[in-house]
C-alpha cells in the first residue's frame, strides 16, 4: 500500500474527522440522536479505516490488543459500577437520580457515564473483531 499516496493523504485528513465526529455523537447523545453504541461504531470504523489503509501491524502498534481488551472490560465495568453505585446510595440498580443530591443532575451524570461505558466497549469489541479477522 505504499504507492497509494492519494489514499494515504485522504485517510490522514478524514480519520481525525471521523474520530471527532464519534466524540460528538458520544457526548451529544443525551440531547439528540446518538449515544454510546453509535459513537463506538463510528470510532471503531475510524480505527478500522486506519488499519485498512496503513496496515494492521501499524494499527496494532498504535492501539495494542491488550489496550483494546482492557478498554472492553473497562467499559463493561463502568456500566456495572454506575448500577452498583445506585444500589449503594439507596436506589435501584441503574437508578441515576441518587448519584447526586440533585436528582436531575444525577440523571444526567448517570446517563453520561453509562453511554460512555457502552461507547468504549463497542469500539473495543469492534476493533477486536477486526483484529481477529485481519489475522
């Protein structure tokens, strides 16, 4: 792929925009369409595009397998931790209203953390699937 200069230049311009758009979808999901799952898929698509254009070995140097595995587990643990925090603070599992003294602020914080956990997990799992199929 070293002789595809146009593809490399376009990818270098587009991939940061894809990752930035994924972050927008992630953190705008509270107020409109989007959220963790969509953002995770978009973020993983940017990483997969990088792997397809520049090579899987280079992607593995940028995003090692151990990091991806840790992020997948960390996202699930964040999701579970928010639920358990609700239980420990006297509410139900995933009852966000008890996370902060103001129930509306607690709802916002809880949804933000849950969606972030989902986004990290989805991006990590999609990247792991790419690693598995890419060999």
